[in-house]
C-alpha cells in the first residue's frame, strides 16, 4: 500500500500516538485516558494503520471486525436513552469508516476529520508502531504533523516473557521456538525503538514512561502524562487507576528462555541504565550485568 504525499492540517491527524511497548501497560493507559473528559480515543484501542502499510492482513482483519460490529451495534439502538444512543451512533460511525476497503493516508486523515471529536485532544494507541520502519516514522512526522509520541518502557526480559505467554495461548505458536522469533524479540529492543523515533521527533515531544511507575505509583504516572498532553490532571478522572488491566497468567519463566532473553537484551539493558538510571539500574542489577 502506498502512503500519500499530500500535506494535511493538524485536525486531519491525531494529536498524539501511543506507540508501545507491547505488554508494557498500553491497555491500562488506554482505559485511563478514555475516561478523561478532554481526551478522545477510538472505541477500538489499536487502529493498526501504519503497520498495515506493509502488512495488508491488518487491513483485512480490521475490516472484518468492523463489518461484524455494525449489525451488532445497530441492534443495540432500540430502547436506548439519548446519551446511550449517541454513544452507539458514534461507535457505529467509527466502524463504518473502519470497514472501508481503501485504507490509504487520505482514509486515515478522514478518520480524524469525520469520526474523531474535533473539540478534544485526540489520539490512538497501537503498540506495533514502536517497531515501524524509520521511513514510515519520518512520513508520520512530515505528512501528518503528529506533535506528540508516547512510549512506555518495561524491563525487556519481563516484557518478552509476558508476550511469550500471550503468544503461546494460540495453538499456531510453538512454545519451544516462539521465544526466539524476531516478532517477539524486536518489540523489546528499546534502544533501536527510541533511536528510530528520535531521528524524526524531538526528544521533548516524546513522553517516555515506565511500566514500573504504572504498577507502583499510577497517579504520579498519569499526572506526568497529562502534563505532557497539556490537559488537566484530576485523580477523580481516573477512579480505576490502581486496578490492573489484562493481567497475564502467573507462570515462572524457564531458565533457558530467560537466559536467551538476557543474552538478546544485554546491550539494551545497559543502554537504558546509562540513559535513564532509576528503574533501569534495577533491571541491570537483576540479571547481574555490569554497569
């Protein structure tokens, strides 16, 4: 699929992109921001637009899901009050747009022009964007003028183990080999992710937060995130902030898998510790790696 080259104004694009990491609290972040009165997010957390530029299967999956949702949403319109009815109508409009076949850059612009609430700070959160090709990242900057990027970091060894557990819930993934696959490992390569996005976006326009803070001090995390997005912070906006979202099954990581992850991410762990200190120094120490 070819991405267009025409310039667009800011309202024809999101005000921020949440780019991951996968398994680092992006579902929690989506649920919290969705409750903020000044934020608009799609009813579907992950649009998967930019990664579908090179993977057309995401387009097909998105369209099929939207087509399935349309009759279900239509059936809900009966016997609803005005507020609930308007919510369903907005969700229906979103799914009609998502079901369209031609998902090019004009489709994406029109989504923000026609579906998103123009009076609010608008964004989308798709963790797959963290590992986009640098050329696509540059196009996001040049052609859409998205002003802000949000990235949540997690201990890459623990992040990958969490993704492993998710992936092995599907029978198509072999538990004996999936932990070595690039589609799992690349999501944790923090240094290349950060450097690829900082090549196009200035550092002050990239919010880098930590999964550890979501677990240990969620309101502190949200206060800093709201400041970055230039929106009001009020604890009352986030009544469920201390409740985890999508908790994975409890299971110890086998030593041979953990050792493989440590070997793969040794340089990332050192890079993160040098740059951020704090939580990342604990990650380094956890695996007895030299500073």
